[in-house]
């Protein structure tokens, strides 16, 4: 009976809010999900405790070391480790009794960097191009046969009523931004992405023939940039460049667009391409140093 009372007292003590600095939202008991059992999933917390046991100094750990660092008993630690191995977030070190973080952890990190931080980094830089050298500047990524816009800075193109807000999709085959990124894929993947959706003419200049598009992509890769003169929309001229990682794989693309009434194509290329190329190199350098990957 005494043991039951002692355990009950311990549970009550653990459940009671600890004294903390309530001015800090993280320390305020009312904001702590642990104090609301409806919001806090203990098994998920334990799984993350296992993952957080690994550090740059302790990148390989035994079962006992994980249990101690995560404040878990060996049985719970063992089951969580086996589950995380099955999911790819941990891996066993060959010919040892140690474990390390798995590739799936890297995938999560790269997702945050490439789709979150990249936009944060690039968006202010796009403002340096608008309206100085163009009427719009964009950051986009490939998703299947589409370009998805991550960032867009625009001024003076309202009359075209083009929706290019973050999250907007456009067909990659019809846009310079799409060509700039597709050009750096293997041929089989280029064909797969181009064939993944119907190709229709958005203007009389839009390329829809597969062979013609593949020839265009070869030219784009050789030049290092893509050009669209009214192919995606009447009256708009666009230059686009790819952002590559350290291995030469495409991560994203940058583009700058101008109203055709503002300047002809040769003048636009002469004025905008050096600035766009300079910005691309700067962003590419940041992504490589940050470890961002395709």
C-alpha cells in the first residue's frame, strides 16, 4: 500500500507545474503542451528525445547511451530505435552496437532549407531587380511538369492580370523559368516531366513539340540561361537562370520579366542578364555554403 501511495505522490509531483519564468512564453505553464494531455503525445516526445540524443560530438551512440541521454529505460529506447530505423531516421552502424542518424533526417533539413530559408534569402534580393532592370522577378522550383513560385516581386504588370503569388503553378514547358531548370536534368527525366501534362499553345510562339523543346533545353544548358519572348504570355519578355548545388544538380531557378513596351529583347538581355547572373551566383554560393541540395 505504501508503494502505491508513493507512486501516486510521484505522479502528482510530476504533473504539477514547475516554478518558471512565466514572462517567457516557452516557460509559461499555460503555454506548455506537457500540461495539457490532450495536446501532448508522449510517445512522439520520446521519439524526438532519442533523435536529439545525437549531436555533432556524439554522432554514434549505443543503446545504453541513447537511453541515458533521452532519459528512457532500455526497453523503451530499444523499441523506439528499431522503429526509427524502420522509418529511416536512424541507422545501425555496421559491425558495431552503435547507431547514427539516418538519411531521412537530412531530407527534413533540406526541405526546410530549400523551401523555407531559400525564399527568405532570395526575396529581398529580387527587389534589387525591380523596377531597376525589370517589372517582375521570381524564385521557383520544379514539381513534376510544373514550376511552383516560391517568391515574386512585381511592379507595373497589373494590366496583365497574372497570378504569380507563392504557391502558384505554371507549366514548365511554356516558361523560361521552367526551361532554365529542366535543362539541367537528365534526358529521360526531361522527357518524363514534359510528357507529364498536356502541352498547349499559350501564344503563337509557345513551343509544344517535344523534339523542339528538347533542342531548346540543350541550347539553354549551353548558354546558361533561358529566354522567353511572348511564349508564356503576350507582351512579356523573360530571362531565367538555374540555381545549382555543389554537385551541379538544379535546386531552383530565378527569373526577371519586363513589359515588352518598355524595351526590346536585345536591350533587355544586355541590361538584365548581367544583373540576373550576378544574383544567381550570389544565391548559388549561399546555397552551397549552407549545404542546400536538390
